[in-house]
């Protein structure tokens, strides 16, 4: 896990990953933070198949209740 620091007043960023520390270069962690939305989700590396069924999906045997792999990937939500 790496920490990304942001100074919004001067638009400066830093990351604790080796790529940034040793090369002083813009890294993928900084890109992810920069592309974070207000709801906390990241759009830096969007998936093309967000609605794709996970390989270990077992929703068919649960009478309409979503299986954990589908909930974990965001494909389905748990009922209230």
C-alpha cells in the first residue's frame, strides 16, 4: 500500500511508491487519486466489462439473492 499526498493549493502531489521516490516521476497511484470522483470510486482504469458475470457466480442457486462474487464486484447489490 502506498500513500499519495496532495497539496491542492499548489497542485503538488507525492507518492511513497518506488517509482515516484526513486525517479521523482508521476506514477499510476497519483493518476488514480487525480481521477478519483466525489463518491470515492476511481476512474483511472475503468473496466470494459462491468456487467460481466464473475467466473465463480452462483446466483442461479440462490432464488434471486445475489451471490458474494457478484456483490463484491458491484454487479449486483444486497437487498435492504
